[in-house]
């Protein structure tokens, strides 16, 4: 007998294990252990017993209802990994109850499928068509921010970007920025005022972005937070400049008489 | 403004200003088109679109000046604002602005459109008037025509006035501070108005009088004003005094007593014309 474990990803709150058995198996117990965190709402389908084991939890299923050689069950409401790292793992073992022996085990790494969205991300600019653009990204991360994290801002490749970045955030005192290929900004080397873990909440200002020819929204921009190279918070955004103002407009009316046919000359 | 050949310039003009035609006088390649207002479809302005500017698209638009000549019919009041905008080929806005439409003044129209016929032409006599107003060369708006009479013309029975406009009762008669005032319904599709008003009394002298006419829209905004030609009751009021003489002998002292009938109005002055062959002995 052997177990084949199909790798899977965390999809918010539901974990699916596909276990393929090479032989028909009747009486058994299935233990699944994970170093994830339980929530008070965690449960299984089919019903399981969930035990907290400190830094991980254990799930036990009795009298497995096999369909052919396959078992499928769900564990709901587990707190997903904080980042998209694959460091988290699940191990599975099958115990033959007759002999109470661990007859087969398998393990796999798990990873979250999606990063968390930034809780708040508003983008504002008051620049007009034809002016260089300054963006204020007002944001709050959903997860805790660390001095060793990296923030990457990728702007639309249609932009010819320039160089000046600033952060308005009481948490951050210093940082370094790098602009690559005129559209990618990397912020790192943060010095924080406190070592107490907290969310990143503030404004990132990006200046000297190339001017726009119209108010057409510029899409294809994203801001991402990485820890140890793994993405944990991300959001896309667009921005839009405001119309420029025409000047030197003159109107000349040949006759000012009410309800009269006349000519209006408009010079723009 | 900054434009290139794929851009558009839009001028939005309030629906109260009729736009009949459009030309661009300083751009030979440019074209100009008009989308009229359509209130039933929610379009409350006329949209003038100018495009085909003579510049290819560049990373930075060239500054360009253009003059557009619009054939319009003025609104009837001031306070309108034109909206201007340039857009790219996908109709994304590039520049915007507004400009105040020049102030409008009331039009004074020719008094030749006005004529008056009186049934009686005698001073201080009962009469009927027929006013004819021919607006053939003017553009009317649905609303009102207000005709104000000279104060020396009196409506004899204000509680029971007789006033018809083109034979209909679309004429409201009122008096205020001694003035007769007519409010007549005006339809933009009718150009001639024949107004009959009866039971009037001519002025108490042959002094000239005229009429003040205003045309308003349905909200009372005046767009045309007119002062009619001057008219008069050309025939004086007839006096038929009785004369008594104390003596009928030639070259004798005589006291002539002239009894005038009661005058229904107070004349400002009276002149007695004597026989030129008679002479007065005592003043």
C-alpha cells in the first residue's frame, strides 16, 4: 500500500487533500498534522477530531469512507499562512487499526494561493494633463510589517518614470529606494521607530512620473509587500490625472439683441 | 489648447441658444459638426465638434489656436456659459474650460409692425380699438405679449372688459394705476395678432398717445420691446354753448351771457374766440 498525496494550495479557508490508495483499504485511521493555526471555527467534512498540538494541530478521521481508492476531505477555517511562502507543511499518516501501526505516511508543503489585499489603498493625484504626475498611495497592510520586508511598486510600462519617492508614515524613519527600467520601484532597508510588530499604514508618494496626454486611467499598476522573498500583501491600482485648463478663450457676439439671429465667434 | 490630428474640440452650448451652422475660419483641414440638443433624450445642450486638426500625434501636443464661427439665435436672457473641452480619439478629456456667453439686451423692434384703428376719433368719446401687430420678420417664443395703454385712455367698464386676440379670448385685461394693460397669449407659430378691445374712452385732448409693447417668454423674461407710433383723437370734443344778449340793437351796449354745458372733464385751459367785429367795453 502506498499513499499518493496531490500537492495543493491554500484557498483562503478550505484545504483539500486528495489521497489516492493503490489498494482497497477498509479499517483505518487517518492522521493529518499541519503547522497551521486553528481557528475556533475549524471543522472537517467528513467529521474529524481536531486537536491543538501547540504550534500545529492534528486531525483524525475514523472509519474512512473510501470511494474506490480515493479519499477526499476538507478542513475548513484554518488560518492560512501569512505569506505565500511554502515553508508550511502537512503530513499525513494512515494507521492500520488492527495492528495499530503507522503503515504509510506522506508529507507536502503548502502555500497560500493569493496574497492578502491591502486593507486600504487609495490613489490620488491632482496633476493635470501635460504635467508630471505625483501619486499618493494611501495604504494599510493587512499583515504585520517588518523592517526586513520589501515593497515593490510596478507601474504601467507605458510610463516613463522618474525617481523621487517619499513615505509619510510614522512607523518608518528611513528607507532606500531603487527605480528599475523606468517602471519598477523597490523600497527596502526600512528603519522603524519600534520593534513592535504593526501594520504598515501611511502614504507612499511617487513623484516625477511622466505626464499624460489625457485623463485616460493608467492601469496595470501594483504594490506588493514581500517577506523573505515571499509575497504577503498586494493590491493593484490605477490613477487618472485631471484635465488641463484651456486659456485665452474669447467670445464675440455680433449682436447682443435677445432672440436675434447673429454670429458668435469663438477663439480657442 | 494642445491638440493633434486625432483629437476633438467640443463646444457645448445651452439649448436656449439655437446653433444653425458652424465654420472654422482659421483651419483649412478642420471640420465642424453640430449635434442639436434633444431634451426628450436628456441632451440639454447643442454640441459642436471640431476635429481633423493639422498636427500628427506627438508626445507633447502642440499649442494651437482656432477660431470657430457659429451661426446662432441668441437666447432671451444673459447668464449662459459655454463649456469647452478637448478629447483624444477615445474621447478621454485633455483640456476643459468655460466661457461666459456675452450679455444679452432686450431687442427693440420696429414700430412699423404696429397699427391702430379707432371706431371713434373724437376727444373723450367712447370708442373701440383694433390693434394689429405683424411679427412676420421676427421670431416669436411661446409666452406673452403685454400691451400697456396711455393713461389718458380709459376702460369704461373694467369689471366687464371686452378683449379678443385673433377672435379668441386669449387676452386678459387689467388696470393698474390708471393704465390699461393687456396680457395676450403668444404662440411661436402665429405671426399676426389682431386685438380688439371695446368700451374705451378716447383721451380728453388731441394730445398724442402711444402704446408700450413687451414680449416675454412663458416665464416672463422680456425679449422684444416696442413703442408704437403716436396716435391721437383728431376731432375735438364738441361744445354747444347757449348765448344770451341783453340787447339786440346795433352799436349798443350789450351783455352777452354764454352758457357752456357741463364738461365731463376738467380742461387745463379754455379759450373763447370772439367775433372779430365785436368790441368789448369792460375787459
